[in-house]
C-alpha cells in the first residue's frame, strides 16, 4: 500500500523467490524456512496473489528455465521440483487475475533452457490465453556473446516476439 502511494501512477511488481528445494516433500521445508507456508495440503501462493490483486501489483517470479529432471540429476538429495513450483505460482497468480512477469535463475544459453522459458511464458493450448507480462534475462555476461550462445539467444528473442522459427 505504501509503495502504491509513493509511486502513484507507476506499475508495481513484487518479486517472489523461487524456493524449489524440498518441494517434493510434504512439508516443503525450504519454503517454510523462507517464510512461504506452502505444505503439500495448502496453496501458500494463493494468499500472496490475493494481496497483490488487492493492491493492483504484478508478481515477478524466477526459475522459469529450470527443468526438474536436470535438478534431480545434479542434486538428487534436494528433492527439487522447479517445474512444479513454477506451475503452482503462475496458476495462483493467473487465477487471482494478476499479471505475471518472470526471469531466469541461472545462466541460460541453450535451446532447451530457452524453450522452457517459452513454454512458461506462452503456455500452448491454454484456453484462457494466459501469458507472461514480461521476462527479464538475468546473468548477462561474456559467455552469452559466444557465437553459438548468441545465435540461440537471438532465436529465443525472435520466438518471444512471436516469430515462427524452427
């Protein structure tokens, strides 16, 4: 409410952390530790979305490029499920009728990661036509400008803007 007053006439977005470790457990202990009450029998993101709706703020969420299987292969002990968490948070926001923006959590240079972002940004066959308001590419660095990486990034940007590129 105070941000709305201080920045009158400006769109406001609230960044919600993507705490996907231990998401595959009943307690969702990592989320609890971070202050999100989202155990397996309760949607902890719907109340957040409701508050954002009340104050006409958008939700900004992270980790839209991550795949659960990739996390499981590298960190099996983490019981991570970034795809499940992204699905839950995006749907809580869209169900509340608020706009959603997103960003990547880790460096992303490959087609697989960019395609995962596109899947979340513009879900195929969504009868409601829901999509992300915006996307922020994080971790911009010299590796992105290496020829094959930059080619994939350029392809991704074109697809984000509606280009039909194979």
